[in-house]
DNA sequence: CGGCATCCTTCCAGATACTG
DNA sequence: CAGTATCTGGAAGGATGCCG
C-alpha cells in the first residue's frame, strides 16, 4: 500500500492566540495540515463537486473528469473514502458495478468547496486581467534590462576603441 | 521562466445546465480549473491565510510556514502576485526589505479559505475517526484473506496426501 | 467493469551556491 | 535580506497487463 500520510502543510487552531485568534502550528505534520492537503488535492475537489449532484459509478466519474487517469481516480477515491467523505458501494453483479456517493460529512464539505468554486467563477475575469498585466510588466522589465545591457556593451566598445 | 500555466484540473460554469445548474467543462485547460489549481496549491492556502492578519516580510513568511523552502515560497508568492491576490512591495533599503500583503481580491478569497480552514478544524475529529476505522477495516480484510489462503493451502495439501 | 501491480518517464521540490 | 541559477533525487503520474 502506498503511503497516504506523507508530508503535509500546516494550519493549526492552537488557541494560545499570541496577537490574534489565529495561530499557526509550526509543525509540518499537524492534523489540520494533513486534512487541508487532502482538500488541496488536484482531483479531490472535482470529485466532491461532482458527487454532490448524485452518486456516480467509477466510469462515470472517469468520463466527467478530463485528464484523470484511472490510477489517480482510484487513489483519490480511496483517500476520500478513508477520510469518511465518500462512501463506496460494490454491487456484486456481473459485470461489477461500483457506486460512489458523498457521506453526510462529505456533503458538509461540499458546501464549502462550492463557495470556493463560486468565488473562482465570480472573479475569473479579474484574475485573467491581473495575469495579463503581470506578464506585460515582466516583459517590459526584461526588455528594459536588455536595453540597459546593450548600452553597457556600447559604452565598453567605445572605451576599447578609444584606448586603441 | 518556469511554466505557470501547465496542466490543470477543470470545473467550468457552462450555464447550459443539462440536469442541474452545474456543468463540467470536459477540457483540462479551462479557465476555472487553472484558478482552482492555484487555490488547491499546497502553500498558497497557507500564505493567504497568514497574510490576512497583516502584511509580512519574506523571511517572516518563511519562518511561519514550517517546511517550505525559499524556492517554493518565492514561486508561490510570484504565482499569487501574478493572479493579483498578493501585492509585493520592495523597500530599496539596505539590507533589502520586501513586504507582501493581500490585495482586495486576495482578501475576498481569504474569506472563502477561512471557511475551509474552519471546516477542517471543526471536523478533524470525525476525519481522524474515519481514518482509524478505515485502516482497521483494511487490516481485518487482509488477515481474512490470508486465513482463506491458508485454508486453501491446507485443503490442497490434504488432497495431495490423499492421492498418494 | 473496476480495480491492483508493475514498470517507466517526467517533472518538481529541495539542497546548494552565488548575486544585488 | 531576498532573491536567482543549477543540479539531482524522489515522487507523482501515465501505460500496460492481469484478475475478480
């Protein structure tokens, strides 16, 4: 079995609030960090958002999530199942059929995730604009630096020709 | 420059709702997916949560986020800056000093992120319990399978000795 | 169909050293 | 102090093949 509890990130609600209510746990392996890591996962968000509609079969999920390999989807579902967010039901038919659906816990998480998606949809234009502006700025700075370098070279050449 | 717009995940608000309001874009490189990818980033969440309190210097962030390398912190901050979520202020002093703070856009995102963290804190016990239960179940299934295998071997041995 | 095991590649994170 | 540049190991992730 692959290790599901590897490194993680870290936000802990230690209530010894020094300068405010929030306090960060410096440890990497803090409980809350591990959970956030799961939420911050590339595919988990998508699976949870999809399963809110209704329960889905493995292949249905696979079809709806473009770019996911069956390996990654399986891993993601196992993680979510382990965390009690998704339930897995095997129908012993032939061919086999496996349904996934959100648990009660998973549903409460979905509300939060939904807010995140809504935020993203609402602000995607602002973000796109910010990116364009940033890229333009970087480009401008680069050409400015290049112009400066060219000038330096020019001066150096003049000095050299003068000393000849 | 490293490629910041690599692969992404995918949730798009196509409003041609077939069976509900939500509809997934099948394309991997959908706009909303890219943004979610940024939010789903290991360190971004932490940086945004930290910066909500007040603006922080690079080294302050580094100290407060255990396990982040300066390379990753730099990358994360650049991404966030590009997306217009964080502003970067360089004070031309010596030694140099760089302050980071949330933009207005970043602050709106923080509210959502905060909800996520709160959810995590609220439900961490349930999740821990679910994990323990899951691991126990897996262990039980494993030993059951082993017992079955042992039984099979036993039968096979008996058959063999009988035919002798 | 829905997996798991195995291999293999690619990419990314971390360590290190150097600069303004 | 706050970066950038470069190298390298390991892990994430894809492809394939087999099983229940």
